[in-house]
């Protein structure tokens, strides 16, 4: 397995810390508005990565966060809170907005055939661990406080700050970010924890050692949650290329400063942008599309998934309705062909079929070259192999492609939840209702230690499932 590592800016052989186990953290959505197809491209390619790793024999622990607490809309620690902005836009509470758009995100990625992560963790469920991380940085002398503003990370305390994207530091002009927040010592310093300003009256706030009404900075949640579930050093961390210069750069700084362990992440995997008709997606240009828009126009979401795989994750992809229409036709044709191959498969492939199999997975294991892999799919379809061999190959290819031709609707029977777990769930719901976040976090951890994963569906309601 080989992956392009943003940290080294080279394609490297992939060697996890504790093979065959792989720890993988993916930056998830900020749930203040609808998930669009640009987001979906990133999450589909995350899914391809996870599936390829699993096919290659790795045991992947896949963790993805949900940012359900508003961070400021500017990299410079200023601007409007995104959750509050969404609440105003849709005339709902911030909690309602977070729940509604988390559900929409889950619906969208499920329609694309994506695996659910082993852990889906919400920022609002991990306030105490975020505060604890800021306290640790404070103890080690990496922070300072700007009155009536927040706790800031002093980037001058690190000799290698910005190593993920050093060219962005070279281009940074003095004064470009310093002075955006009065009192910042260095242009690259960033907020770890923010204070509610006088008269601000925020909807989301928590008590902290520094202020009675306060809230997390942008990057702190990912460091706290990834370390809680995956340890102080992670094998793979994914995100969009827009996260490189600030968000992920700051994650590295605060994580390595807190633990003293380098590197925080061994392989940084970043996805390129999706453009629409050659332009950036925006509602003002009326080119902002969601999964509902795809379906309303008569397209299958899995055809969109196939379109995404026609371009490598590191390349920019230009979406047009014409391109999706062409892929949908190919998708429909392939579905009919697969149905015509019958249901019989073989346990041993001919040399020709084995070569196609090797070409398909070799392309994916070489930095996720999905265009070459899908080209091999079509080569197999057009070949003179027998139908049983074609179906055998297709079913294995589809463990990655997830085209949905042979979906099963069977759902495993749910096991009864033990009485003690039910009691803790009830107590935790009460704690959340009273906004006793510390007790809610403690109970969530107790439930986790008992072998059950709890997810908050809405304020006061929860779902729980047994961990395999």
C-alpha cells in the first residue's frame, strides 16, 4: 500500500504503527447547513481508502468527528459563529440545526454507499477532554490569554510550526493575520478556547477555568477526540486541501506540544476540490447541489459515486450534469450486464482473470488510483472471460466500488440492551437536559467501557449499540 503524504510531499510505502491495526481519523462535517456534493466527494474517497485498507488485510479503526459546536467562520479567529449563522438562516435553535444537518449528512453518505465509522464523535460530547488538552498546553507554557477574547496558542514556542505547509508561512506577510485579533503575539497564533464577549449572548457556551461562558476554538476538538479514541499518534488523518494551511497545521502544533510525541499523524491524506461547471460551488451562482438535487433529476447516487472515482482524490474534479448523465448511462448498462451474468461464481480464477484482479487492486493500493481501477473494471466487462469469472471479479471489485446492484435488505436483529446500560442512558439524558456536560461525558465513557457505543440523536435523546 502506498499513499501520498502531505507532510513529506511524496508518495510513501504505508507502514502502520502496529500492523495489522490501522488508526484513521477523518475530519467530518460542520453541521450548520446542507451537505453538498463537494463534501460527498471527500467522504466517498475516505470510504474508498477505508475499504481498500480492509481489503488489503488491515484492521481499520475509523473515527470521524461531527462539529456540532460553532467555530468562527474566519481562519483568523474572527467572524460569525457558523452554527449561530445557520440558526438565524433557518429560524431554528442551534441544537435543532446541528441535529437536522447531522441527520442530513448521515442520509447523504449512506445514499453513496459509505461505511459508517466505528466511532462518530461529536464536539459537544467532548467538552471536558478539550478543556483538559488546553490545560495541558497551559501547564507546558504554550499559551497566553487575551482578555475578553480567549486562550491562544503561542506558535513561537515551537521550532517547527507550519511544517505541514511551510510555503504558506513563507508567503505570510507581517500584519496579514496579526492584529486581526488585538493582542495576538504572532501572525500564526490561534485560539484554543474562546470567551463570550460582553453583550454577545451566545447560544452555545460552557464553563471553563478561564471564563464562565466560553467555547472551543476550531482545531482543539479534533486533537482531543482523535487522541481519546485512537491514541496520541495516529496512522492516517484525512481532510480537504483547504484544511492544510490552518486547521491541520494547528492540530499538529497543539497535539505535539501537548504530548511531546512526534509525529502526531504519520500520513496526512488530503482531498482536492470539486468544481461545478468550472466554478467554485456557491448558492449565489445557483450551482450548489445536494444529494436530493441528484435524485430529483433522476440520477442514482451510486452513479455519482462512480463519477467521483473517475478522478483521483488528489486531482481537482469538475462536475457537470452532462458528465453525470454519461456516467449514469454507463452505470445502467453495467447493471443490466451484471444481472445477465447469472449468480454463479468460481473459487479459482484463470490467469487472465487473475491479472485483471491484480491490476484493479494494484491501482487502488498505489495511492488510490481510482481512474485506473475503473478502467480495469470496463476492460473486464468487455473481455472474453466467462460470465462466472466476470461476476466473480465484479463482486470483489464492488467491495470497493459499492455500485449497489446486489444490495441485501436484511438487517441484523438488535440485541436487548442490559438494564444497567438503560439506567446509565436515562441518567445521562437527564444530565444533558440539565446541561451537566461533565457528568454526561463521564456516563458516556462508563457506557463505552461496558462495551456499548452511545450517540446523541437530539438534545435529550440517545441511541446505543453494542461494540463488536
